[in-house]
C-alpha cells in the first residue's frame, strides 16, 4: 500500500511540476496548528504541530520538540527530506503524508 501511495504521489507531482514552474498556481497557505491522525501507524514525532511557511519553505515543530523542514514542490505537494523522506499532499486544509499519517488543521 505504501509503495502504491508513493507511486501515485510521484506521478501527480511530475504532472504538476510544469504548471508550478510557470507560476500558474499560487502556493496554498499551510501555516497553522495541526493534529496528527495516524492510520495504521502511530504519530511517532508528536500529536500536535505548529507550522510556519515562507514561500515554498514549510517548517514545523511538535510538542515533543521535533523540528521538521519541508518544501512545497507544487501547488498541493510537500517534500520532507532526511531523515524522514516523506511526501505530502494537501487536501483542503489537511496534509496527508506518505508515511500513513494525516495532519488535520485545527485553526
């Protein structure tokens, strides 16, 4: 299932990169507070996250003190680098990560 989700994300990411590079779509605003919901995995990095955004850079920190850094790579996609190497898709105001967790915006 995980490989399937990652494959889907990669296909969608590749198909939207051209539109993003031409500046056709503005980047969504993802800053705010999020609650982690996991299925089937637990939320290893924390239960709540504070997210800030500057352009395509997205930084977050959990109540456990974990600092996470990601880049918005297209209008609805995030890439979180090492050590997590996770892809995210923005659905409305929530973020679905390829590791099976979902961040639900609370404000």
